[in-house]
C-alpha cells in the first residue's frame, strides 16, 4: 500500500473480530517499525509489553476496569481485540543519555527539557505501530488508561516503577460497527492549521 493511502485509511477502530487471531509475525513487524521512530539523542526510551493470550488480556482489563462497571458498548468492542500493546516511556534513559560526555548535561536536571520528550517519542513510536497495522490490513486503536489504574497495570505485568504507561494500542481485524459521533466534526485541513512565517498568517499556495 502506498504511504499516502496508509495515512488516509488509518482509523481508530473500536470493534474487532474476537475469533481471528493476529499472526505473530505481523505483530513483530509492527514493533520493528515502532523502533524506527525518532528519539532525542537516540535515547530510545521506550518499551512495549505485548499481550496476546486470553489470560494476559483479561489481566489487563481486570487491572483497568472496575468489576461493577456498567455495560459499555465502546469497551466491549475494544475488549475483543486479540492483541494489546502497552506503550511505556523511560525518562531516566533520556536523563542518562544527556549526561553523557557528548551531551554534557551532567546534572541530569529534568528542568532542562522544554517538554517530556520521552513521552513524545514513545507516542511517535505508537503512531508507527498504528500505521503499520493499517498497512498490514489490521484495525488499531490508541487509548489511554485512567491514572488511578496505572499502579494496578504496573503490578499486573511487573512493569518497573521508572516506566510510564503512555497508552495502549489494540490490534485486530476490524468488524463493522457504529460510526463514532466525533467523526461528525470537521477535519481541519492543512491550509487551516498552517501559519506561514508567523501565527495567523495563511499561506497562498504551496512553497
């Protein structure tokens, strides 16, 4: 599939065929592309916990969902996904990398960072998983975990304390479902979001 077609077809999929497994080699290709994401200083401060068995996935949903939670069609659709990928960032990998002699920030001061690039870079890696899934004919979704549930996820999967759960990618073969009401919103065009030279200046054509 051409890259522009992959970008155009990528959607957040919330309903999956529970009886159609995702081949392991497809999942591995998604992860192989994920590590091609850019990272500050080539720090590569990301890890991915891949859940493929029924017990593993149930442990995730038990850790993130209240036992007495009301039925939720949105959640039911996602729970059918045969693969979940927990996307973890590692801040210390960046602080350590930039304390190296070729960078020189020996104080490891987190305040030197204008934004938490460890989280940004992990998000970009997650996007490459989503795009690869589309190219492989899969449906995918990136979703967050309520902050009060992060400790339970760490405990359930032995995630070290110095890793931060940025979000989860679900993978599987999509099945038809209701269209998200969010799609009724106007998709902003490149012309609408681009400011040429200074904020508020619309471009005329393409430079």
